[in-house]
C-alpha cells in the first residue's frame, strides 16, 4: 500500500498572513508536505485566481511553497470514481487537476513531515529540494535556496481505528533559508 505524507505545519507565518497562502492545480498528484513553485496562474476557465504548481528545477530553488491541503481521505475506485471519507490522513493527496492549497514558508517556521516526502529515512542535517521533483532529499550541506534544518525525530498521530496504532515517524524542521 502506498502511503502519502502527513504534515503538521504548527508554527508557520501563513497561519496569520493570507498573502502566504495560495490555491494551485498541478499536472501531478501532490502529497501534503510536497514542495512546489507557483510561477504562473492557471489558464483554465474559472480558475483565474489559481496558480499552476511546478517542481523546483534546481536544488537551490527559491520562492518555494509547501502543499498543505485540508485532509479529506478518499478512495478512488477501479472505475475512477472518488468515494470521500474512507481511509486516514496517510491515504490523502491532492489529485491531478484538482485545486489544492499551499503555504509559502517563512524563516523560522516549524514544520513536521512524515518520511514519505523525503528520499530516505537516514537523517542528515538538512532537507533540500530535489531538482525536477516535488520532494526533498536529506543533505549534509545547505544550498543557496530553500532548505529546512532538521531538529528532531518525532511522531504524528494518525488514528486508524485500531488500538495501539496510529503513530507515524516524522521529522521536525525549521525553515532556515527561503
């Protein structure tokens, strides 16, 4: 089973500054916690205020947003129908061509991400963008653009209805360069 990233953006400036929040569409399905750049507006009728999410083209990307759509788990049937309300937060992602939400992270923001948005479970000092991807990679060195500084390994609660389960490994980061 494929799990998707679970996030806790618990101390971010975007909670109080609407200019750091944006709606997006993407040609790729995106997990919460994925990163993107919002460089152009959608040309689709009815989406005049919606941005087009693209993957950073270099590891030193700037102007990075983090996907943080409201979590509504769903199931996609074999016929392509969407049944809302089934699953947990680990089953949620923003589907291709559906409108999602993103936050432009600011210096000092604290974010917690489950392991799915990173390239491995081997922690290093920083998380940096992967060129051409919406994910991040662990790194021992910083880059000239956006990066996160690793603070600690922790857990995010993701209740699944069974006793003794529902915790996923996660990593807490501070935004130290945008």
